[in-house]
């Protein structure tokens, strides 16, 4: 609908990214990588649906999630995140 190639496959890829990346963020594992992938996803949502459809989800929620994921790319996981716990384990 937005002129993207293989759009039916893209729906499954984006869904997998959103579920997998969201789960990684919840447990704080690979936080920066997951947040970077989700930031790209939100940028794509704003640039496709946001510009053609509009609405509060595409022009309000998606940019807010983009900012939140970029903050996570910068800061990483919190003290309770698995990233921090694994970094403290002596090898």
C-alpha cells in the first residue's frame, strides 16, 4: 500500500522485529541493538504511514517511540537489565 517491495513479507519481518525487539527490551538483553532496530522501524513508520495516512498513532506515538528507542541506544539497559548483569560476571 505504501509502494514498498514484497510488502506481505515485510509485514512479517516488521512484526518479528517488534515482538523480538520488544521482548529483548523488557529483559534488558542486547538493549542497544534491539533499540536501534526498533528506532529504524519507527523511523520507517513515520516516513511511510505518517506521511501518507497521518493520525495520532503515526504522527504522535511513532515519533515518541522513536525518541524513546534512541534514548535507549544512547543509555543502554538499566541496572536491573541482563546486559548489566552479564557485564559484571567474571570470565
